[in-house]
């Protein structure tokens, strides 16, 4: 078994209380999966419903440098993974609400899908899967989902167009809606690991699950590393700022919609007023014509009376 053993006598099993930086911190998420291939393999197996023996290799194609600045919009923390040299999987931890996340995730998926270099055939394109771990609902629905999957389908027959372009979402706010299949694959365990805030929660999850146990030890060791903590702190500060800006953007969008609705309502009222004004003008014109006719008739009557 390739589980990672504690490199020191210190272990998450001896830890208590709050976890300084959990795996919802996208830098911590990234660094653990990059350093611990065994954990990455376990996560991929759960997400894709694979047996460990079916996974020959998982290779991160966009490794990061530990000395890179992480408080930058250009710093990319999504993980591009080559599975068995036959599929490309993009993993993203996203805790801050993204107003345009659907477009963003499609952009990421397209970049992963665009693999061809000069001289290669279209048939050589590997399946591309983008999996986002989110702390918000990306699609408004009256039916909440924990683990959802989207692909290109025929709108009439629902026949899949291709199995090489897939988008999946793990909604970390909806763990209680995990299906029996999700639980059988332990996807809910991974979600609870990512959202855990205490070492006591971690220990409960790690029982009888070597992948989770290995991830827990890596989480403990990473929290013990000063450089990693500094990077996680920088990411939290950046995400906090990003979340504030996203909330402001959301409120501004809502205000713009409200203003547009009020403007449309005002335009309708103005149009209605204009119609009423036009109708009133027509009535006034009609009355004026009647007055003229009456005056003419009075004049004619007066002439008749004068003639008699």
C-alpha cells in the first residue's frame, strides 16, 4: 500500500481543536494534491467511480512553484490532471461566489479540451472533464444536488452528443443531498474532509479510509510548514477581497436589473399617459367640432327667426 506515513513523530492523530487552514483554502487544496499523488489518486477514483487498480497513473500537468506569489488574479490554482494518459481532468476549489462561474467553468473546460498540436488527428483528443468544488449553487434549481454532471445532449432525444466534454460540480453546501451512489464512492467523505474545521472531524473521517487518512496527515504537515501557512494566509486575504468585490458586483447587477425593471415600468406608464393624452386631445377636438356645429346651427336659427 502506498499510503504516506508521518515523516515525524507528530501526526494529525495527536492534534486537537481548530484546523488553521483546511482544504477549502485553494492553495492548501492544490499543495496537498500536488505533493501527495496517493491522495490525488483516491480523489479521482471517488469522483469517477473507479477502482484503485484501474488507475495506472495520475500526473499533474501544471505544477506550481512554491515561491510564486499567490495573491494575484493571474495566479492559477486549478489542477490539470492526466489520468492513465487517456483523459484530462481539471480540478478547481472555488469558495468565493462567482457571478459568471458557468462561463468561467466552460472556458476552463474548453482550454482543457483544446489539446491538439500540429499534425495530430481530432480522434486523438482525450476526454476532458472539469470538476468544480463550490461553496455556492451555480445553477438555480428547486432540486438541490450534491454531485451533478453536465454534458452535450440532443435537446429532443437527450442522446449524448459526445462523452469527451463533461462538466461536473461538487456542491459543498449540499452534502446532505448525496445519493447512495455518491456515498458508495465516498464522495461525501471527501467533501466533509474539505469542509472540516476541527481535527476531531478529520479523525472520524479518516477511520477505515486510507486515502482520507493520508490526506489528513498531509494536511497536518502542511499546516506545520510556515511557508505553506503564509501562502494560505495570502490566499485567504485575496479570496476575502475577491468575495467582497463579487458581492458588490452581485448587488450592482441586482440593482441594474431593478433599475431596468423600474425604467421599463416608467416607460409603460409614459406610453399609457401619452395614449391617454392623445385620446383626450381627440375628445377635445371632437368637442370643438361639435361647438362649431352648434354655433353654426344657432346662427342659422337666428337668421330664420329674423326672416320671419
